[in-house]
C-alpha cells in the first residue's frame, strides 16, 4: 500500500502594531510591528512547525512578522492576503467614527455594509478565498506538505471559517497577534478538493511540560 503524507497549514497573525494597541482601523494602511509585538513573535518562532512554503501578505507588518518567524527562509508576498480595506475609515478610531451613520450601520451589519471607499465583506471574502484556492492548487501540484501563511486577523478568520474542522462563524474565531494555528489534512486529496481539515491545534509559544 502506497503511503500518502498529509498536508499541514499554519496560519500566523502578524505581531501587534501601535495602531492595534490604540484600536485604530488599519486594513490596508502600511504600518510596522510594535516593539511589544516582537517578543511574542520570537517566542512563537521557537516552537513553530517547519514550513516548505511561506506566503505572506505584502503589507509591512506581515513581512516583518514573517521575517521574525522564518528568518532564514524564502518568502512569497501576496496582495490577496491583505486585511479588509476600510477605505475612508483607515487611520481613525471607533470613537472618531461613532457619529457617522454608515459606521453605526456597519457595526450592526458588517456583512452587508461597505466602508466608504472601502471593500465590502463579500468582496473581501471572495478575494481571500481566491488567494487560498491559488495557494492550495499550487502547493498541491508542487507536492508541498508544510505551508505557512502570515496574514491579518480578518483573512485568518475567513480561512478558519471555511477550513476548520469545527464550523464556527467569522466573528467566533479569535486569532491572536503574533501567534498561530495549525490545520492538518490527513488526506492530500481532501486538501486538493478544498475540504475542511482533519484537525486544528494552536502553535505553542512555550515548551510543553512533560507529564
């Protein structure tokens, strides 16, 4: 009987930024990882799985995070893995936007409302899933067994919504800055077909204790 290895996909959210800490909307705004985010990325690096293909959002905070996590490895940068585009709301805090009727409507129904000059949730979801389809097919054809993606909270939530073994809503997933989750498919053909993974686990940030 021929042995067929499975496929492992690790999803990492970029290190926290000054704007994240200040609760500023920064979808496509190109900002750097804050000093507070670097230590956790370095801890995650110590125990993260190896990867044969590393793909990152092309925004600076993800590029920097990928360099901390995989300093000696080649990376591929993909615009399709960016966070949702908040348009005219970029760079503003929620309290600055609170008097806007469209912002209030978006908070009540983010899947239907579009930020001014930004991206609708449907457009965002379609973009992320198209990027994933490309990555999945390309990795399958090349026989890649260990994939790492460094992206943002929204894209990771969307990927978990469609790929995780347990069905949960977009907002129920809580990916953490500087940390990761690993999805595993025991069957490569199930991976190729875009089916949900077999298992899901957190990337450890501390050494496992014995016993």
